C-alpha cells in the first residue's frame, strides 16, 4: 500500500479523499492556494503544503509544482479528485515519469477518452452507438464549425473537448446566434480546463442523461456498479442525481445491457481505475455514448449508497495493484439514493453565485443522511473556485421514501451568510412530474424556475412576516426593550444587532 | 406597535401587544420567542406551533429562512406608512438604480452603452466569477446613464458598475 | 395513518422520532419541561407544549398531563421513545382508554415483560432458557433477598424489576457488601423508574450480552432483524454496540436459532410492535433469556444500518395497523455497523458527568456516518436528565473497515464546553482484544480505564504542548502582540481571551 | 520567550522565536498558525504537518483537543519556573484542597467525617446528577478539616463541599 497520498485538489472532494485515506491508515498531504489556508482539506489532512496564488492556473493547475511537492514530502501517489488535473493525460504521464502513482487511468486512456472527439471515435469503432457530431474531425476552427453545423442540424450543442461538468457547454438553436456562443464556450473552456478546443454534437430532444459507474483493475477485471440518473441539470450543470434511474427502474434487462456496453467501452481503451460512461437515452430507450469521464464523478456517493462500496478506497486499492474484491454478480443495488448539490447561489436571482462568509453551517443529521462538505461555520467562500459547497446524499428503501427524507434533510440544513439553492431543491422535490420520474435533461428551464418558493405550507409566509416584524421591532425600539418586557427581553433581543454586524 | 410586512404581493398587518401576544391581520396569537445566539436561530412558538427560524437583514429587507424556504420581507412601521400615504405614494420609489457587483469577478462583456434604453430583464453586464459567466440584468425599464467599468476589469464585491435612471 | 403524533420524550430519541414522522408526513407535537424550552426536539417538532418543571417526575413522567395535551392538540397517537413512560403498562392502558394509540405493545405484554420477574417466568414456561434468579417470587424484601442470595451463589446481580439501561443494577461479590448495594439499587431504581422493586440474578462469568431485534404486527407476523452485540458496558451501561456480533460472526446457525427463540419469546406474550430480546451467551455458546425490552432500544440504529430498515417508521406503520412489508427471508444483513454512545462525562475523572454549555458541536460527516444528537452549538446540558448527548453510528463493509471509519469519525467530532467520552472510545478501538472481537460484559473494568489517552501517535502530546504554549503566550503578553508580530498577529490571537470568557 | 509545558510526567521546553519559528526541546520547527474564531479552532502547521486543534483553559491548565484525544497541559514561563526553583520547590504546592461540586446535584452520602484521615482515591462524597450516582474521591492523602454540606442537600456547580488539608 502507499506510504503517503497527495491530494491534488480542494473543497469537498479533497476532504472526501482524505477521509478514505485516513480510514485506510494512509497519511495524506494536502496542497493549498492563498485562498485556501483556512479550508477544511488543509485542516483535515496530515500534512499541508503551500502551492501558489488563488487563481487555479497558478495553484491547483500547476502539475509541475504539485509533483515537486509530492517528491519532497515523500508521497508515492497522487489522487487528483475531479476537475483541475484529473483528466490531464500529461499530468498522469508526468506522475509516472516521476515514479509517483497517479490514482486514475493510464495516460493513454485519458488521452483516448479525455479528448471527447477521439473518445467518440474509439467507442464507435468498438460498436458502441454515439450521437451524431464532429468527433474525429480534429480541432476545428469557428469557421469550419459554422459550416458543419447545418449538416448536423439544430438544436445542437457546443462542447469543450477537454473537461466536463457542463462547463463551457452551449446550446445552439440557430446559425445566427452560433458565432457568439462559440466564443463564449471557448473562453469558458480555456478558463476551466486550460484548453479552448470545442466540438459540436446533435442535441437529442427529450433525452435523459444516464451514466454507468465502472471499476477496472490491473488484472483485467472490469465491473460496473449500476447506473446514475443525472437528467436534472440547469445549463448542463447537474443539480440532483439519483441511483437507480427511475427511467430504468425495474427494467433489469436495459440496466444490464447498458452496463455491458459501458464495460465494453472501458475495455476499448484498456481502462484502469474508476470511470464513468455517460449515455443519452431517448424516449424509445435507445442509448448513445456521450462521453467517458476518466475520473471520479461529483455524484459518486449515490452509487456508494446503493452498493455499499467506498469507491475512493477501491480507487486506491486498484492503483496499488490489488485485484477487485467483488465480481459483477456480487454487486447488488439496495434501496434508493439521491444527491442534491448545494451551491452558493441565489435561486431567486437567476442562480447568481453568492460569495461571502458562511456565518453558520448547521448540517442535517439522523438516519440515511450523508453530507460531503468542504465548508464550516466561519468559512469564507472565495470567488476563485466553483459554487459547490456541499453534497447532501440520502438513502432509503424506495424512491418516494428517499424524496421525503431528502425534503426533511433540506429543511434541517441551515446555511447562513451566503445564499444557497436549497429552496430550489425543495421546490423541485414537490414537482408532480419530478415525483412521477417524468423528466428529461431539458426539465429545468433556464428562465422560469419551476418552483413557487415554498407555497406548499400556507402559514409559512405569515410566520416569516411575524419573525421579521419581531426582529425589526427590536431595531426600531431605541432602548431595545419590548413594550411590556423587562430585563430579560432586553438580553433576548440584543443579539440581533450584534449578529447583523457580523454578517455585514 | 403596528407594522406592515410584505412578502411579494401579500401584506400582513402585525401588531405587537406584549412579549407573548401579537395580532396578525387582527387575529390574536400567543407567541413564545427563544433566541439561540450561538447558532443564530430563533425558536418561535405561535399558538403552540413550533418554528425554527434564521433571520438577517440584507439591503434593508429582512431575509427569513424557515423550513428550507427563504422569504424576503419588507417592513414599514405605522409612522413610515402614514408618511408615505400622506405623500401619495404607497409603492417604493423607483428613481436611480446603481448596479453593483454582487461578487468579485472579471467583467466579460457590457452589451449596453451609455444612453441606451433598456427593458426589465435585459442583460446589462456579464461578470465571470466562481468559474461561471453571470448575466446581470436590469431590474426594471430605464436608461443607462453611466457605465463605471470596462471589459476585462477585475471588480470588487459591491463596486458600482453602471447607473440606470 | 395518524393525524398527529405526540412524542412523550426529549433529547436525541425525540428528535429521532420527529425525523421519521416528518418523513412520513405526519405532524408532530413535542412536550417540554422548564429545562428543555431550547432543546432540539422543541425546535424540530411541528408543535410544542409546556409540560412542567425540570424534574422528570414533574414532567416527562407525568402520563396524565401528556395524555391531556395529546387530546387538546388533536394527537391520535403517542410515541414514548425509550425510558420515561416507554415501559409503563399503566400509561399504555391510559392511552388506550383515552382513545389514543400507544406506539408500542399492548399493556398486557408490557406488564408481562416489563416486570422482569414475571417475564422470566413467562418465557421459561414457553421453553426459553433463563439465568438462575429470583424470578417468580414476587417483590421480595431486603431480608428475603439476603436469605436467597447464597442459594443463587456469588457473584450475582441486583436488578430493578422495572426499566432497563443498566440503571440501578449492582454487582454483588459477597454477602457482606450486599445490604448497602440493595439500598443503593432500590434508590436508583426509584429515581429512574418510579419503582424500587428489585430482584437477584446469577452473574454468568465471561458472558456476552447479545440481543435480537423483533418486529411484530397486528396480523400475527413476527420477524427478527438479526442480533446486536452489546457486551461493551461500564457499570452495566452500554457504551458501544455493533451489528452483527463478532462472536456470532459467520455462525448463521446460532443466529437463526437465537432469532427463532426470540420470536418464540415475543409470541409467548402476544407481542406487538418493536421489541428486543436480550440474551446472555456464555463461552460455550449457550444462550439464556435475560429480559425483553418492550420498546425501542437506544442502539436500534446499528440494526437499521445493516438491514436498511427505518425501525421507527415500522413502529408507526405497525401501530396504524399495517401489516409488515417484509418477511423473515427478506431480511438480509449487509455490511457491519457500530455505534458509540457519546456521553457528557469525563473519562479521565472516573466518567464523572459533565454539565455546562456546549459552545461548539462540530459533527463528523462523509460516507457511512450517522449522528443522532439532541444537542447543538450553544446548547446547555442540564443536570436533570441522562448524559447521552449523541450517538455516532458508522457503517462499512467489514468489521475492520467499520472500526477505522469510526476512529476517523471520532477524530473529526468536536464537542467543546463539556467533557465527553470520545477519548475513551478512541482508546477502546485500539485495544487488541477489542479488535479481535475477544471480550465479554466484564471487559471494561471500572477502576482501571483500558486506555492510554492516545499514546498511539508519539507527536500528538508534543503538538498539544506547543498549542497550549502558543495560547498561554498570548495570555502572558499584556499587549497580546507576538514578539515579532504586528497588527495581524494581534487580531489573530485576541479571540482566545474572548472565548475563555464564554466557556467559563 | 521560553515556556515549560507538562503533560503528565513529560515536560517540554518550548521557546517562541517568532510568529513562524519555535524551538521544542532545542529543536527548531517552522509553524504557521491560523485561528478560526467561529468554530473555536486553531489550524496549526508544524513543519508541514497539519493539526486541527481546540483549546481552552480549565482551572488554570490548558485543555487541548486533538484528533479526538484530550491533553491537559500545565504551563510555566521562565520567570515562574526560576522563582519556584529558587524557592526549592519544583512540584506544585500541595496545601489545602477544597472539594467543589463538579456539577449541580443532590448529596447522597458523605462517608467521611471531620477529622478523618483519608488516602488518595478514597470516596469523600456521593453526588447524584444526570441520573447517576457519582463518587467524588480524594485527589491525595490528607485530613478532612471541614464538611460544608450534608446529605440530601441540593448543591450548585462549583459550590464548596468539604476541605482536605
């Protein structure tokens, strides 16, 4: 087993990796930028080393410096998390050349799958169906793309060749709006992945985004851990994921067929470690290879919940050369799991990111609740990294029970100081179509939020009004004494003014 | 003391009679308020119903978190309301609007120019922050009278960006 | 289903019940004493009603008042939690007479099993083996007990006829010390359960405490959910429980035999709802009926973890007349679960209870962690109720992995302001005999704590010394400025003094 | 500035050279301290090793929580130590000991009387609190010189119970 693992990441996923390492009794080294000295991954790691300025390109994207730190502190393996360097073949290659184990696939597999265009070519050749697009045509210029677009037909998607997570993606409805969107997409791709190359892909209407989790060891064993339903997206950013998919449901045949195709796609690039094959599934249950994420996914916990497997521990065991402990027939999905991504953004103001200090973070608890978070009470959210502050994962016996448990957890969860999308999730969980499992990737409309802001309970606005009046009353009373209140009332109310100062 | 609290279109008339009694739209309610400083919460019992509330003031309005929902409450007291009614204006003033940066970031685009007429919802400026491009839009119709930043500027939180009148 | 459920309890278990009710969309009513207006169960319930003064006998034991409140607020069911009124046949009877469903067994079953002496008689007659003792001899006087004791032989146990949880239990090594222990036991039993009756039971040396969880519906279905290992006790108070039992382990035959006997014992009293049959198992795997707890157990979450069943939801469904959803053959134990009881007590000072204000409670999180707690940052622990502030439950694939996960979680868990037994649990989890699963109910010795205070990591004391010096340094520097520090250092250190004032 | 920190039998000599440099028993270490007020924690890096620490003062000693372990640290500075060494006493004074109630509770039993000789570990008083009977024991040998409470008294936290000399 490894002597020490360096985690080349930050936020919730760095904390997540540290937790599994600690449970495996492997010392961890964190790296941090200027903005992250106070971050949870620095506090929870066994060691922590300064990396550079806050901008990702000066810190978390500095593969050279990270390898240097790993060598200096005696780390013999690097876990890249997701994002940043996770899907950079050159980084995986550089690790290998420095004698450090990269906990992930071989550079060749990253290159083959990491470039979305090459990937589509590769799996297509292996007999896996793909969506029509510009794969295999190299890095095209805007001019070339504008020429090809009408052949594919609108609507279509512009997608970055590198990276994932919806960043840089743009939906194009017609040729006129396409030039501006190409520019925006390249700019966002460049900023997020350091690679501005893009490609086009036909947009399948009414499609679901369903993905299969893969584990592949160094001994030729490849298994899948069932599917995840990821169709709930806003601007191609996933917001809520579940396992199993309500669309697949009891259709064990479809599940096994997609699983087998996913294994086949992974084998096509001699895949190693954990990875995910993303599919689009149309209304007739035809499925198309979308892309392979050659890394851990943000939403891996829903699979962990239904399989009982710690995927990060598996990643580490695989990287250390151990054979998989489980065979395909050992994988049994139990119950239903759902994840809500809690973002620091204001759902009432166009999902605008919200920075500032989290003055309080009170986590939900009790049965079937898991919170993966990188923040805490007093944590300052910087504008340099993404808005994901936590993932709330719940597990229960059935989908309905999972949904009511999730609502309970969201109601318990308190984040004060920044806005979050918790009200959005609560409204989504009350939407009849969502409850019926009847949705596609276009379900969350951009302009009209599908939620009422909590009109389900008539009395809540009245109580909110009362609470605000009680708070305002204290403010207007110069003496801070309630009309008929005495000393106790004074001390009872004084805090409001105090706290106001804190959050300003 | 009488207050008027508005959430969206709905207005509540709330009178505080004592520490344990209020009238909401004329209906009496028993209340019991416990302030939990350390976790910045209020435990409020209203006629036996229990509510665990987080509340803070944001740009004049009160933000209330309650069962995962968020409510923005505007409050007038009796005197303020009388003054405004006397002046013939029940609605809030609509004059000058200064667009400020909701977060630090990089100005990516300013699709409007000084003197442009804009409608509510039009994009005024695109700000990149937290790895996302965020469209800042006009809160109402108006004319752009001043632009105080330019493309590629790094701006601070709350920095003035442009003025709408 | 019920219109409203009143929870006749407080602390973590009241919160636990509220959570399941909320997930079932059933409104809840909490009751509270003077000491509990600020408690989490009051904050999280839909309604909350004042019950009486802080002393349990004036509030949570006032069944009459609780039924009155239930009738007034329209609750048609009462969940008693554990302790307080949970095993009082008269309360169950009074509920029934008021037309309120008592979520638990019928009064007759509570009476038959709740009086430990009658219970032992009943199951003995049904063919279930029991430990030698004074069952079936009525409520004996001290004089009579002193006479019988030598017939049973020493060591023996004095046990309260009512209640459970180890309260009032005393171990007797010889006749000389017995009179004082009888008095102490009766006093504690009277204080805890309002019933000072006691009985004697032979102490089986080297025995394990293993219990079987039962569910029984109104349609004649009785199933068991496997066993829990509860041998880790201090003064007969359970401290750590696990499921499955390492002693039973892969011995499926023993598991099924004990399960069948437990079902048989439950049937002997026409049992309804959730209950637990406690067994003593000797080194030769002979098992003896110890007692039946006719209520939810503190340690129910470990069974929930390995079975995936929400036991409280099952309790409510059973009380509402629904048949069990699962048959015995559907019950599959998956993985390994462990619970540490986090008590406000000082393991370095004889486990003395610790009262005061919890200035911070920072919960562990991440995969496989569950915290059931009734406290929060700012919560004041009163001297009126027991010292249990939280239960930390972890779940992983194997026992070893569960233990390393538990250690990780205990290291993350921070409770500031009162002392807790977290250091005790950490030390226990490093004990070679515990790790080997080689322990009995006498494993935790009273006088010599089996832990070193964390000598596993040599550098920790040095770092603790350094941190204390850095803190003290700030105190001695009148200006609060570090030797070479400037403005930033000042503000960096100022908090220490401030916080000190808070915690004093 | 030089300090002497003791945990049980073990003593550490710690010298603070600057905000980023200390000597522990003469060995230099690089430190980086970040105070996290809101969660009452210290993030301390020592030669790159990261420690997340909670610390507070309790009865003069410093209580340190670190990885779920708890350490009680006694600290002397150079001057205090010199004074004590000059006075010929390295160990702490052992004079009068006042037993105070560690928590509110009910006095159940006082198995000693005024004038009794007691040994370290002997039970001085039984206090019932949090539904448990708690034995308060002698921290060292001595004579009970005064008993300031009686059986069935309800006592407050920190109330004096008896004196040992």
